[in-house]
């Protein structure tokens, strides 16, 4: 049965449905196209892995009846049963190329909701409710399967099937049905709005097991343990897994009964997941099912996948809950728990890639639990793709990496991509599963070149252990040009640019193996030939993501970009940040905006009338939004401003002179807000000198007209037609094609727009397909519609916002800003900083940006300017802690300290830091009283104790606080023990309790003071050095001088203290070479 038995065909994905053969011995899959009414049978012919799927078409049947559900017979692979909206059952033969089918009509016309074959010759059909007939009918198709393969189907009619052999469920709607494989005469049925029932067709009494639930759709049975089956409901994102052994309470264990009575678990359920997929039912406009499909994997127990209507494909790994042996009942249902969950494809999070959305899937039958489970998916574009569940050995990479910090390889120059090495006898046992996984990735699993899984396993286990030296030598075979580029590069940005150039060259030289009949899986080009500016940024950042063949030196750079930038002082010097991120023009523009905003806010330059406007974007200014923590932007005596007070403050900031505003003669009720918003957009505008300096640095072979068209377009956006025409005329000497554009623009500027279109035949068809600015100029000449340019996503968001502010009326501008903000948050577009400023909405944008590119460094640095001073969002603290931990584990202590100090300074509000300064992290403490030792406190105490000592032992300086006093020892004359004070000042004795450092258990002398045997005079430099250091046993806490410890443990294992039986020098594996 196809798992799409939803009401009235409301939830049918356009490309259709796919299903892998239910017969484990039949390597085929079926594609049913719902729109064109085509059934196609395919056969895998080679590789079936992510990135490569080899298949060929075996059969194609056209003009099939309009279907509402279908199923494929496991016993007779050529038979496919189709249910229709009229209730007619059609059976087609995939081996018959005549496109004829057998039609079985029902007594009453109604919607066919579900259909299912068993392992034999039974066919169950679930129908919509009708008053005078049963809605679950079972036929025996044995007569049909007895026909010869070449029997003519046109001569057959529905009478060959006869009457239904079983009829159940009068006046109910059957929403789903499925046969159990281990018991072909038993089927489970979902009854709409009532529950789930299990029928045993062999029972003459017709006994039924009934479970009350609304989760009665998308039934799926676990192939490896048929006691469990799953179901879902139409309006909930959750699923329920049931246990068919739940027949009566007296046969159930107390453990299960307690779960149903106290934990709210429905009777018969083994696991209840309220949110198996990430979808909000309130955001779904129609009545379609939230869960499209549920499928269990055939080779792995408890492994199921759930497909949502948004294209999310989540894999759930379930296992039985642990119970003691004495609490287990043989006949009792057992509870399950969700052990792990995996996302097979994260494309569903990208709302702008509808053509890549998964619309149907099924598990690939591999007939071996050794190979990583994989699913065949059908995307909205019509393309097939293989997705693999993360391997069970995926964490071996981390477990088998030698125990060194992740900075290994950066400073030391050693490889950090290698695994631990074991002896030849231990290597297959420890690394076997990982070796098999790696070996299975590169071999065909189907077709004539199919390799036996047993052969793959045996060959993988026979491989000799790798030689680390050989691996290191193999990494030396590197691209000479790339190595020279990395060596000559002085900054991290230059290294990244070299790596991206190498990746682009490698990609362009790679031959394309994609067959012409397959739809592209990553079609990012729009119909105009231009990608959006955000998509261009994502393409830039993902250039090196899938690149292969980088040498070790290049891998070090790619794996430590955040650390390398931190060492280049990527912090709160915004101008320096612009240079540090010069490999990413979008980050440069963002830091340029921050630098200009910071300059405007310097010395309270953005504070007026008690309101702090600093670092606000266009939307907060336009909508009068100070954020969720808006009170922090107001002075203590200022109340939240109304519209008039808000506008007065903005007018004060403008200091506008008399004259025409930047938005010309556009009518607006918010002139101050519009003008300030336009100035905020200009903060991110680069100066003309910087533009031409960048143009001069471009190699001659890579220069084009884009720099001139960009300058002309920007002048045009500001309403300066004359400047735009002059720029294009000057550029036409070098680029003659721009002369035509300059003439058309000149006529347009004079008001002769019709003349430009008629005499020059200038329309939208001449718009450039590669230069967004030339396209904007062309569109303006042809249409005179600024809305077209404002919606041209290939332009930077800052410039489009400026165009909207300059040309849109108030209501239209409000709606446009809302739409652009929603899009920026949904896609994680950091250009949105011009819209949001550094406010709460920017946190939402960075959340998606971090999810895509893991750049917590940039997010933390930008948000630390205003968080937690003006922003109170837990995500800011999470990213800050993650960045601090990143620097800490890479031993970038200086960079971490600078970040903490500078960010604490940035958090000052009214002169008080809003980030609590960290306490001192390094201190000496007494092991006896746990008091902290501070030399500054002992120095003052020593001076105060120089009195005559006639007191009564009161603390030094007359204070009674033990934290600031040194203990005084009364001599015979009542004086202070100056020897004790000397030892305290020397750091030998505790300032609080007076206890001195422990004694060496060999020589019995106090460590930390000069020794009587004078080792500093020894001839051996190792003895002179070791004598200065004490060493501690972590088990018994006894202390020895280091040289004494070496001498003692060279001959002994136990501690030198007679009554201590600690084996301080015990070695678990003495054959290993300990250092």
C-alpha cells in the first residue's frame, strides 16, 4: 500500500510517488507519476550512494487510471493494484506492454482510501464509509496469478476475481491497511476517527484487537520485528509505534501497565512521539497530512524514517527499553525508546529551494545489515537521489583520533586527520567496522558488477594497517602552484582566496557525468540567468566545502579559519576586520556598515532627547522599535517616546539644512524617518576611491565593465542621471557596448522615454544576464519602474532598500520592508544588518547564518557590540560561550582574554559593564585550609608586624580578618615569630593557617626551600634542574623532590612511606614505552 492514503487527493506531490520492490529478492523500484498518469519500472544497475545512483528503465505504462492509492505485490512482482476515487480496483501487469489493466468494480461507488497485498494472493481494500456495505474487503487474486505470463489482459474482466472472500467494517471509513509479513492472514487496519484494529482472517469467530487512537494513517510494519507497527494522524506532527502483543491486561507486565496508567501512554502503544517532524500545524493552510509517509528499514530493527509535507526526512532509531529479567513477560508488550534521530537532508530548511524538496521516498533493500542503510528519494524536480543514514561507525573518527587537542597540526605541523595505529593482530578487530564502511562506499551494490558483501568484508579485514609515515609522505604530493600561493600569502584572507581559486579550477576541469534526462539537484540560477546576491554569497562560502584533493597545508587553513582570524586580531577594530575578511565581500560590507555606525555613535552622537538611536537599522527607525529591551536605550528620566517625540529626535539627529530632501518630491508622512533610514543605508556605501583602488588591483585578464556599470547604477539610484551618463560615456572608450546604454539613458533622463524605446528599440530583452547593475539600468530604461529594480534580488539588499526608501510610498514601503526582513531571517542573509541594525532581529538572522556556515565568531563579535547592553537573547550568550570555548581548547589564551576584556568594555551601560567580569582564574591555595595565597596581602602584613609585639596576638594591622592577617606565633617573651613571617612572605607557609609546604618523603625536608645536600652544586645539569621541582602522587598525595622520585622509582613501584601501600609507579602495560 502506498503510504499516501489521505483524504480527497489533497496531499499529492506533483512528481509522484516511488516505492522499492517489497520482494527482497527483486531489485527494482517503481515510480508512479500522478499528473501524467504514468507508471515506470526502474532497475538499479551499479552504484547506489550519495552523489551517484545508476539505474535504467525497464518498463513504462501510460494512461493508467487516476489513482488515489496503490500497492505492489511482493509475491508477484509484476502486479500493481490501483485504487481510484470511484472505488474501482484496477490491477496492472508491469510485464504487459499493451497498457491494459484489469478492472474490478464495487457495488457502491466511493473513495478508495487504502489497498494492500499480502505475501500470498490476498488483496485488501479499504474504502470510504457507506451505509449499506462493508468498507474493508479482501479478495483472493489466486486465479489471476495462475495465468500464463503471455495471457492477453484485454480478454479479462473483473469477474475473474469473483466476490470478496472477507468483508469487515460496515459503515466506517478505512483510512489505511497493511498485512503482517510473518503472518500473511493477519492485517492491521486504521479506522478513521476511531482507532486501529487487527484482524486474523483465520479466526472463524472474527475476534478483533482494538486500539483507540486518532493516529490511524500511514501504517507501516517493522520488517525485522513484526510485533511493532507505526501510524500517524492527519493533523499532528507526531507518530505512535504500537505493539500487537497488547491483547489483554492480565498478560501484560507491571512495567507496561504502569506506563499506560501513569505516563499517559495509549493502550497498545510502545512509543508515543508527539513531534516526530519539525512542522507547526498552525502554519499549514489546507487539510493535507502533516506526515506524508512512514517506512521501516528492512535490514535494521527499529529503524524508521518519517517524511513531512515540507520535505523533511527524519530517521528515528528505536530500541527496547531496558527491563530486568525478572520483570519480563513472554507475552507482554514491550516499551520502546528513541535512541537517536538523524536528518537525511537539510534542504528542507531552505525555503527558497522548492524544486529540491523531497516529495517521496523508500528504503533501498540491500539484504545485508553490514552496509549503511540508505533511502531512495524523489525530489520535486523529478530527480532521484540516494541519501545515506550516518554510519554507526561515524563516531569512530573521533574515538580513534589520538588524544591530543584539536590545535594539533596547526602549530606542531603534524597531521590531525589520521587515526590511531594498532598492531596487525588488533587492527581488524578494532577498526573492522570502519574499514568495511569505507570499502562499501566505492563498490557497486547492484547490476552485473555487483560485489558480494561477504567479499567486501573479507577484503576489508585483510587490509594491512596503514603506515603513518607513508600517509604523511602521500600528503607531500601536492599542487605546486597552490603551495606557492599559500606560502606567499601573508594573511588568512589571501590563503582562502587561493584555495577558492584552486577549488573553482578543479570543479571546472571535472567532467560532468550527469545524464541529460535527470533534473539538476542544485539549480540555483533563475530564469534571468542571475543568482540572487544572497545565493552568490552562499555559493562563495560553499566553494571549498565539497572540494577534494587539498593538501595538508590547505586543510589546516580551512579547518582553522576562525582561529587564524583571531590571531590576526579579528576583534573590535572594525577597520581591521574589513581587511581581515577581505576574502568575503559580504563580510567586508557588513563590517563597513558597523564601522560607520560606530563612528556615528561615537561620543553619544546618536543620543538625543534621552533616546539612544545607535546601531539601529532601517526597520527599527521606520517602525519606532527599540527592541524587547528598549528601556535600556532610554535615559532614566525618559519615558517611551510616542510618534511625535520619536520624529523630533530623528530631526535633531539630521540637522538637515533647508533644501530638497534625498527622496525628492515623494509624498510621505514620515520625512524624518525616511531621511534617517536612507542615511543608515549610506553607512554601508563604499567610497569612490576605494572602488577604483579595488578595480586597479584586478588583473587585466579579469577586468570587465562591471565596475563602471556599478558606479553608474549607484549614481542612478541616487537620482543623478547626468553622473551616470558621464560614467558610461567614459567607460565606452574601453567597453564600446556601454555607449548604446549611455545614449538610451541620456534620452530617458531628458524625459524622452518613448523615443528611447522606439528609436533605439530598447526593452527588457537587452538586460544583461551576468551583470546585475547593467540589468538594473536596462530595466529602468525599458520600464521606468523602480519596483522592478527594488525586487531585483541580484542587487545588494542595502541598495535595494535605498531605492525603496527613495521611491516607495509609505504603505508600500512598510509592506516591502516586512517582506525583506522575513526573507533575510528565513535565509540567514547577513546583508539584513542594514534592515535590522544590531538589534533582536539580527540575532534571528545570525541564527540561520550560524546554522548554515558555523561562523559563531562573526556572530559573536557583531552582537557583542550591543548584547547584553541592548539585547537580551540567550543565543548571544550561547555563541559567546562557544567562541570562548573554541579559543580555549585551541590554547589561544591571549586571544580569548582580549575578547573577554574588550567585550566586557563594549557591554558598559551608563559606565557599568553588563557582562559580569570573570574572577581570577589562576590562584595558589593551601591544601590544608583552602585559603587563597596573595603576595600583596602578605607584604602589608609584614610591614605591620614590625611593631614591638606587645599585643595579644591580634591580627596584623589590628584587623581580625583571617583573610588579611598572618598568624603570629607567641615566643617566650610574647613576641611575634619572625621566622614564620619570613616563610609566609617566601611562599613556603600558608598565610591563613601557617602550615608549610609538605616534606619530601625520601629526605624528609620541606620542599620549596634550600636543601641540605645542595643539589644545585651537582655536576649533572639534570639533577640541578630536577631538584627545584616537587612531584606529587595523585593517589596518595605524598610529595617527593623530582630527583628523589626518579631515584626511588627506578627500583621500586610502591610509595616510599612505609605504611602507605600505594603503587605510585604502577604501569598497566610495561611493554609500552612510557615517557
